C-alpha cells in the first residue's frame, strides 16, 4: 500500500480535482446504478488506491470485468417491461461512460475526454430524477464543479477560488433565467425528459366501491394531487373531482359498466356555464384514471373521456403526471339513455331490503314525478337521524339499505350514496354512484389546493327530466361523529401535525410552483407564458420588475464577493493610508519595513506629526501584541485625521 501523507489532501493536483468532480456527479447516480456496476466501480477504486501504475494486462482484465458488469446490470431490461426505451438507452450510455472513464483514469493521464466526462455524467443523470431535492443538488453540483475548475486554473487559495466562483455564479444568474425562458426543456412522447422520481404511491380508489370491511376510508394525509386554478378558487360545492361512475350493484360492492357500453355516446351537454381552467399534478396511483373537475369539457392530451365523463389513460400512472384541465362547473347534461344503460341504472335486488321497498312503494303512490320522489327520499334520509362517522358498524350486506336506514343509521359517503341510489331505483328513478375526490378548502392557499387520500368521496347522480343531477348524499346526515381516531396517541399525533398547517401548506404551494414552472417547464409552458405576456400588461410589468430585481440582487452579490478580504486587521486598517501616500508619490520599497517607510515619509511630509503618531500606533500593535479593538480603533482614527488634513 502506498504511503499516504497530508499532501494527498492539501495539494490539489489535476487528477485529484477530477476525482472530486467524479464523486460529485456520481453520488446521485449511485441510487440508480445496478449492483454489478457498483461492484465494478468499487474494484476500480481499490486498484487505483493500491497500485501506482496500471499495466496493460490490468487494463484488459478491468475492461472485461466492466463489460461483464454491464451485461449483468442490463440483463432482462431489454424486454422494455415497465421501462421506457429512452431510460434503458440512457442507463446503457452511463455504464459505457463509466467503463471508459475508469480505464482512462487508471492510466493516470488526463485527456480532454476525461476532463469533459463529469459534465456528460451530470447531464445524463438528469434523466433519472424528478424532485426539488435533486434540483437543489444540481445547483450545488454546478457550483462545486466551477470551483474545482477555477482551483485548477487559478492556482490560488481555496478562499480566493471560492470568491471567484461566487462572483461568476451570481453574474450568470440573469442570463441563466433568460436562456431558461427562451429554451424550454425537451419533452418526449413516451418518456419524461429531465428530473425523474420513481416514487410510486397507491390510493384507495380502484374503480369500485365497497360496502364491506374494504369500505373503511383511508384516513391518510398522503397527497394524491395538487391543483392550481387560472383564476380564483371555486366554491366548495363545485370542487368535485370525477373518478369513476358505478352502475352495477353486487351486494358488497359497486362496479362500472363494461367498457364497450361506456364508449357509447348517449349524453349531450345542452347548458354550460363559464369554463374553468386549472393545472393538476397527479402523483403515481398505478391506476389509469385522471381526476377532472365535474364536468370536463375536453380530455387532456393522451386521455379519453367516455360517455359518463370519466377520463382515463391507456396505461397506469406510474410516475408524477402534470396535465391541463378545462371544466364546466355549472352545467346541464343528459339526453336519451340507451336501453342497456337505463336497465343498469334501474336495477336493484327485488328480494332484499323489504322495509325500504315498502317505503318506496308508498312514495311512488303518493308522488308522480321523479323530482318529487327524489325530494321525498331526501326527507326520509333526514328524518332517520343518520350519523356521519368514519368508523361505522358493519352492515347486513344482504339488506344494506334497511340495515343503514333503519338499524345502524351510521356510515359515511359510501353508505349514504349506495342507500340513496338504491332507494331512487326502487321508486323508478335511474340512478348511479360517482366516486372521486371532494376537495377541502382548508387545504388551499391563494388559487392552489391540495387533495389528500382522506378526501376520497362518493356521491349520487339521479336521472331526472332527462338530465343527470348531482346529489350530495352526506348532506342528509343529522349529526357528525368524529371517530377518525380514538386512541390518545393518535390524537396527539394529529395535534402535532396541525401545529403549523398554514406554514406547511405555503411550503407545498412553493414546491408546486417550482415543479410546475421549472421542473416541468416545456414548450407548452413557454407558449402559456408568452400568451400571458401578450394579453396581460400587468404581467409584463411584473416580469420586468422581477428581472430588474434579479439584476440588482446579482449586482449586490457580485459586490459582496468582490470586496477585499481582510485576513490581517492591522494591514486592512492601514490600507487607506498606503493608498493615499501612493497617490501622492510615496511608494514603499521592496524590503522596506513599515516603520522605516513611515519615518522616511514623515521626514519630508508636511503632516509629519500625524504620520509619526500613526507609526507609534502601528508599532504598538504589531510588536507589543496590543491588537485590542481599542488600539485598532485609535490607529484608524489617527489615519482618518491624516486623510482629512491631507486632502
């Protein structure tokens, strides 16, 4: 093993600077590089640490080991199962680059390829990460790479190199912003370009609605999606995000119609209010549904809307997805129902729920129109003194409506919606269940709102006068029981989470804006920005003011880094005097001490007394070790007097 000394760490040779650069760019890639390639990199590190020079045989065996590690790392990936072709190609490029770099590094010779490789690895790493944390690391990474480059070129102290790096960095800020706006990030048809984050989350929404023990609501604060509106936030009663529409009742659960029926366009919108535009960041769900506000006017790119206005993609969502939405929050839609759809919307188990069916027969005899019958069902629900609770007792699934309305009288959205729809069918009104999310305004700030798992919701739609009408069935509850958590520990945890809810919400809002306008800045976003600049003069003024502020901040930071660094307080204190004397033609000779210089100048200067006072103060501090603040202040005052008199 070679002998190590302190010079290995304090002497920044070009090879060591390159090693530091490679460590910086490879750190995030360690999270995605496969184990065989990691073992290869470890073996190369050991070779570099133990050997001074690599022979040709060592290079050949290392190259063969690298190719084997590449094969083992990529084996099985070329079937493209669950991966994009672009991602596999980029991963292959990284492995080949690592092999080439390590072989060149083992020769201990620097060429232009070895010098440029850290930048190439940095660029390739951006394909695998999609998070603000990675964005911050990349900013830090670029700063450090610039510092290492200047350390190699300037041959100065680490502090001087750091100051110069800071100066160049802040000078570039305004131009980086301009280039960022002019050149949007590239987007690919089948693979995201830029930062990626393979965090997969799941939600309780799977296209069905359960009434048994699977019906327990997911009381999680996990974020499902983040939504920002182009204008003001809509009122609470319009914040319904449509997921799936359910027709078929199977005692313990509800299901949608078969896909071939849902494709039939049997509905039309004949009354529509002002369209509302919004942007959604949907986190991975492993499902194909896109959640849109009721009701969507058009499908986002790559999605389709069926006859029930359910929006879906062809593939499950396995990565964060950003999309635009346009919806009509005030609308009327319907039309003639296809016979197969009408039969499904009227079907109910005739041999079950005898008590509910008896009440339904009474309603049918008393009221003639669907609207009157629906109102009668609403009165029935309110009369039963139902309780909304997140921890209801199990229902009798063979008689779920009777069990809910006349026995348990406790439940949440699932039980309210299911019982209401079945009662509507019993009185001859086609009805269905809609599942999705109902946003909570408590999780909003400005025009931004967060949708959590606990916001999952179900409501009813009844077909009245050839129009589908939404009914918020939980509004029929007479009381609310907060049974979301009964243990003392859970209550304490909930209280701790609620300590700073608004602060956390504002942080999420900032995170969302960064993700929307930086991580997801594409050609589409650029067109949005240009369109806003063209239509809104106030927005133009804001952008100009923002750019001027950025210039001022950049200039202030430049001045800060450009200031003289004072390592010797005494020399810094006397520096103004030396500048004045130099301006007057008195220059200190090469080996002349400060004392001799001041005495020589005092012998011919008109203000000799003041110079002698300065000399005594200087000598006292320098050689009598009297470097107290009072002594330095006294010397500074003497220098100010001299400067004032010698103007």
